[in-house]
């Protein structure tokens, strides 16, 4: 019987296994980067939302102040 380590089919399978393993490692690394990027995007969106809520609250207060300034005074 021939030595198994010299079998070309097994050698090819070993090379394919190594190639697939390297590609899976790269995919895993890319997924980690995407998760990090997504986390940063989510944090930015939360900050933008908070800023918009603050601005809209200020606009409502300004609008209420403008309405009370325009209202006729009963004391005159």
C-alpha cells in the first residue's frame, strides 16, 4: 500500500481546507469590523436623535413664548 501522505487527493484536500480556513478567518475579521462600524453608526444616530429632540423642544418653547407675546393683554 502507498503512503497516505503522498496521496494527491489528500494533499489537495489539505490545501483546500487551509484555503477555506483562511477565507473564513478573513470573513470573521470583516464581520467584527462591520459590527464595530455598526456600533459607531448607532451611537452617532442616537446622538443626532438626542440633538434633534433638544432642538425641537427649544423650538416648541420659542413658539409658546411667541404665542404669549402676541396675545393681547387684558391689563391695558
